[in-house]
């Protein structure tokens, strides 16, 4: 009976050890899941766009859909390229995003802090024509004349010059010159 009793005690001890190990595994899994939730909660749309390896589709205020591959980014904006079209999208006006990947490398360089005016200045320098869509749905088409700290001047197709507040731009699109 002693041998049978010892076997029973050993079996109970093994069961208790297995239960303790399973409990430790559950605790570890719960901690990993919580840490993952905390890390994800710190990620921004810009972080996810930096990690996108292929084409994404963004729906902006006013139900405007823009698609392209992210090729550049800065403080609150992303540049999507789709064929010959370049789309400067201000992230504050993005409603939906499709095709995002995991987060890209953290934003840390001066390039990551460039304002959207850096792209608009380049387009002005190139004497580009563009279509600028405002957050309220208005579209202005014309030649980009000058980019200032918080607005851009556009000569509309009929000749009038209009200034548009950059913060109110949802998207600016230009057709890139053939290379």
C-alpha cells in the first residue's frame, strides 16, 4: 500500500507542478498581450504608413479616395505616388486607411519633422500645376506660385490668384513630369 500511496502522491505532485506551469504560461501570455496592446496604443497613422510596403488607399473627408505607394512623409503628411500622380495627403483629414502594414521605423530625424510646405515649395519651384482639395470639399486647380509658412498661392486656370491655408488642405495632387 505504501508503494501505491507514494505513486499517488507523486502523481498529485506532478499534476500540481503541471497546473503551476500552465498558470505561469497563462500569466506570461496575458502580460505579453497587455504589453502588445500598450505598444500598439502608442502607434500613429503616420507610423503605420511608414511601415507600408505596398500601395495603400486612404479615404479623406468628403469621401475622396486616394491610392498610391507611400514614398515620403513628414510632420502630419504622407506623399503617395500612383503612376505619374503624386498626392500630398494631410493625415488630419484621413478618415479610413486600407492596406496598412505594421509600424515602420520610428520618426526621429529632421526629415520626419518636415512640414507639408516642404513638398509644396518643391512643386512651386518646379512650376507645377496641381489640384488642391480642401477639407470642406472645394477643389482649386491651377499653377502653384508660392508656398508660405501656413498657406500656398495658386493661379487658377482663369487667372485669379487664390491663397489656401495648408491646414485646411486634405490633399494636393500633381501629375509628375515624364522622366
